[in-house]
C-alpha cells in the first residue's frame, strides 16, 4: 500500500525493454543518435508543432529550471502559484540556473492561480530599476493540490502573461494525467492555449528517468542547449533517455499508464467518500488527493503497512497526501480503505 508518490513506483516493462534494446551495439553520443531524432519527430507530431525544438533531460527539476532560465533573465521575476513545485520542491534550482531570477508567488484556490490574481501580481512588479522586472509565468498541470487546469483555464492565464509580453511555461510533470482527466489533446493543452514552452514529464508516469523540454518557438532552442550543457545535464549516452521516451510514446503507452493511475485514484476517492469522518481538502481530479480524517488514524494505517506523506491538519484532525501510480492495483486501494475503515 504505497501511496507516497508516483516517483516511488517502478518503470513500466515496456520502458525497461527499450533500455535493454538500446544497450546493444554502438551509436553516437550527446543526442546525435537516430533514436533521439526519432523521439524529437514523434513529439513534434504529438504536439502538432513541426517547428518545435525538443530536448531531453533526466529530471523534472532540470527540465523546469533550464526551461525557465532560458526565458527569464537574472533580474526578472518568474510568476507562479504559491505552492508550485518550482517554489516549494526544487531547492532554488530555477533561481540558481537563471543566475538570480526571483520567484514571485501568486495565491489561488486549490493550487490554481486565477487570471485576475496573476494580472494584479504582474502589474505590481517592475517599472523601476530598484526592483525585479517582469520575466515569465509558470503554470503547473496537474497542480500540487492534485487539481487540473482545462485548456480554457490555461488559455486565460497565458493571455494574462502575454498581455504583459511574458512567455508562459507549463510544468507538466504529470501532463499525461492532466490530458486523461480533461480529454484534451497535447496541442490543445499547450501552444493552442498560449503555452510557449513545456516540461513534459515521463518519470512520474512509468519511465526510469526522462523528461522532455518542448520549446514551441525554436528561437530559444540554441540557448537552451548551451544552458543544458553548461549546467551538466547533457547525457553523453543520450540514447538511454531517448529509448525511454520512445517506448513511453509508443502506441499511446503514456496515456494508458496515466489512465491507470487516474482510475486508481478515482476508486480510492470513491471509497474514502463512504467512510465517516473523512473529507477531501481539494477536488480529486487526477492521481493525487489530500484527505483529512480523525486523529489517531495515521497510527492505524501505518501499522497496517500504508506508506504516504503526512500533511498539516487542524487540531483534532490528521491529513495526508495520497498519490496513485500507473501500477497501483485495485487490491492496494481496497486494502487501504479496509485499514482506514478499521
């Protein structure tokens, strides 16, 4: 009963098989191999963006930090939700790789900025040599609260960014889960909604360790490549990144894995709703949720073998973050619910 993170699950068998196949023989390094070229073409086709630049890195932090550094100069502000992953979970990497850009935090319910809140925050920044200037906007989908932005909601936020002349980045560590939840296409969720560059996640959804940075305006592609190399994130044996992403995309595997994770979450949320004293802090829309329950529940669950993150809660209550993965089974969910119900 492991609900701590979708980072904690293994890699899908198809991904592991692709790695073994890529291990055979010799090929060029540093992304000059045929497999990397094929992955780039497949992602361009997936996003209906034939001119897009596509580059692979091994971690989501590298994808976000390098992408944002490419569009946000050192003296600028990167606007994001107060609880965005780049704000709370990346140890200052965006600031480090941008050589000093400042994260400016925007409030909003359930992990989502509102266009009005974003506009007001941007409007209150810049205009004087004494403060940071306006740099970029970063949106997360799925959010850190487990909620999902629709393409229309992304478009409204991107429009606010573009009205101030700012590029808009999408942190898509759980991008596949967001697409499954909304039924949108990859293009509808990104450039058609005004997104300028994307961190396209694979690691949380069945890969061993690979993310793609998709830059819809290739004018910034060369700078990204230089930053990736200078930052120590250009793999010499690059084919091992490409092999994972190739298998991930093949036959829609990436969407099937996300659908399995989302379905497990829906089953878990439905079960939690039947147990007295349990309530959700945020709407459950993808594969992550934040339930509260009576004090003393943690001890019972953890004694039964459940693993998850404890969260702050009001007095007399306890709270948790539960995340389902591509390989979370119905039996895992049912055992957790049985232990919770006592």
